[in-house]
């Protein structure tokens, strides 16, 4: 009984496993990035809400929308400063 596996079959299996790994990676990584964007947006919106409550006495108001929330969520304090400067310029 002669058991021989051709190298073509082994290579095909290895390529198939690599493609399966690549597909799994492509399905998992965007979910992590999307989750991070959503969390940063929520945190940015909460920070803007707090700034609007505190800034009410100072006459400072920054509109809360997805763009401003993401700017504050990603940049943090420099994002808040950027939005305040842009508000005074425009």
C-alpha cells in the first residue's frame, strides 16, 4: 500500500487555510475599529454635553453632532480647543 500525497494538494490546503485566516481577520478587525469609533463618539458627546452645561454661564456653546463628538472623542482636550477656536472664527 503506497500512501503518497501530492505536493499540489498540500499547497492547496495551505493556501486555503491562509485564505480562511485572512477572511476571519478581515471580519474581526473592522468590528474592533467600528466599536472604537462608536465609543469615542459617545465619550466625545458626553464631554461636549458637560462643557455646554458648564459653559452656559460663560456664553460658550458647542453644537453636539456626530462630527464634533468624534473630533472631541479622538483628539480629547485639543479637539475641544479646536472646536472653540473654530466657533470664534466662524
